[in-house]
């Protein structure tokens, strides 16, 4: 059995206003990703201290 995988490459032709909007949106998405990653790492590394009565 032969399987073929195709890839399509697209290029957006943006004007200056659209280009700046895309840059802002991608920057905000990156900020959100980094924030969530830092939050995950803090939660993962957090340990519950043993309660001694």
C-alpha cells in the first residue's frame, strides 16, 4: 500500500496595516503561551508540605 502526503504552501499578501495587526496578534498569543507555561511549571514543581500535628 502506498500512501502519499501532500503539502500546500501559502503566502499571505498583506498590506502594512494587516501586517502590523498580525504581528500584534502573534505577539499576544506568544505572551499567553509563555504565561500558561510558567503557570504550569509552578504548579508542577509545587509540593504540599507534610502537616505534622
